[in-house]
C-alpha cells in the first residue's frame, strides 16, 4: 500500500473513531490526564503568549490543556472529525486540516512543537519528525511521544492485531468483535478507571490501539539519531509513559549559546 492510500485509510479511520474518551469531568480536570513528562515540558516551555504548534491534536486532550495556559496555539490534524472535537473544547485556538508529512506551516516560526503519539501512525514517521523539526525556531523545544519498540504493545499490535483487523473488514467480523472482544476490553477499562470509562471511550481506545491502519515502533537510539539529523539535541527522556516513550529536544541557535 502506498503512502497516499495509507493516509486516506488513516484519515477515514480517525474520522470514524477519533481518539476520544474524555468525559465532562475529564474536561474540567484536564491537567490530570496529561503525562507527567508533558506537564514538566509545559511548565518549562509553554509560557503564556508562546507560539506553539500541536501536530496531531486528535480530539483535543492536550489541546484543551494548552489552550488554558494562554498560549498562541495552532493545532493540526489529518482528521476533520477529530478537529471538530478539538475545536469544541478549545475554540480560541487555531485549527488546520493537514498531513504531518507536509505541514502548511513556515520554517522556524514556533517556540515549541508538540507531537504526542502521532508520528507512529503516519506512513513515514521519520519524514513526519523532520516536518515537526522544520517548523521549530532555533532556541525552541519539541516534545515527542512515540511508541516504544521494547514494550508489550509492539507484540500485541504486530502479532495479535492482524487477525483482528482482518475480521473487522467484513460485516460478520465486525459483529464478532462488537459482541466479544470489545465488551471484554470495555470491562477491563471500566475496572481500571473505577467505573468512569464510557463505552464510547473504550470503543475509541480499542480502535486506536488495535484497528488503526498504521502503528510503528521505535527505539530511543533511533529517535535520538533523527534529532541529530535535524539539528536537535535530546535534553530530556522518559522511558515509560504507557505505550510510548517521551523525548524533549532543543533546537540550537546559530551560536549554540542559548541553552
């Protein structure tokens, strides 16, 4: 499958099943749903008035959090359905429908770039990373969350996922998933969330983790090397943030004396 076809599939998938699980209570307490490394990044780099790009905003979990910090936020996503949800939650932000492989944004204009759990769903994770780095100004910081190769989820998606995704392609298979796997998944998440997870939220999580058309997995060494190729220095790293590991990069200024 070529990149264009894969992007089309991904767009359609997230239009139908946006990565959305937020309740009204979640929206009121949105800070509590942010990963600890991202909260640290926000305290250090997302100051009021900063110009920030969120590439792959999804349904707006991080978008709402950042918007409440008073930053000048531009949120980008390939899915119109996801953008509509994010815009409802953070209406004062700017929203752009675009592909991470070719961002319609100028070089070096953002004080910070956020890409949390996104590039691994694109047809070309490295090219997506390069696009994120391109729009970051010298002296700016970039937060990237990407699926970690050395985690159980790699095996789940790679080996258990294909037959489930095959089943999902036909009416009988969909019915089987909805009547068996999804209720089990929902029950597990209902217990883990102490009764707060909704069926809607569990279904979207299931389709993101198992049915999503594309998921790639990467090592720390690989992502750090991508940073070096783009003039970025890795300044912070967190190994275990759920299924991802989190990276914070700094883009050096020409005299390399700003950090």
